[in-house]
């Protein structure tokens, strides 16, 4: 069994598609929740690579991607909590 089941990866990809289709209508809270889910999937993949005998370079790349995703999720959560929206709707 992999650390990130295919169904979880598929759900995050479908969520990304819904957010992209929604554009500005997607709120910052939903975007933050999506980014948190994405980060969790990438963290699980990175952990699995670390245990699974992948090359050090591949493992490091997976960890770097997971770290960047977690930072984006944390930033989005702070923005959502502060009521900051990424799009201007007055134009």
C-alpha cells in the first residue's frame, strides 16, 4: 500500500479542477483547505519515498515539493483567517 492512496490523489486533483473552474468565486477558505489537502498528499508521497528506497535526489525533490506546498497552505490559511481575498471583484 502506498502512503497516498490513488483515491486521495484523485480527489485532490478533482478539487483543483473545481477551484480552477470556479475562479474568483472560490473563496480563500476553500483554497486554503485544498492547499492543505494537497500538502498532505505530497507529504505522504515524500515519506513513502524516504522509506521506499528511492534515490536521495528523488526523495529530496519530493520533500521540497511537500515543504513548498505546506508553506502555501499555511499562507492561504492565514489569508483566509484575515479575510484577505486574492482577486479583485470591483473591476
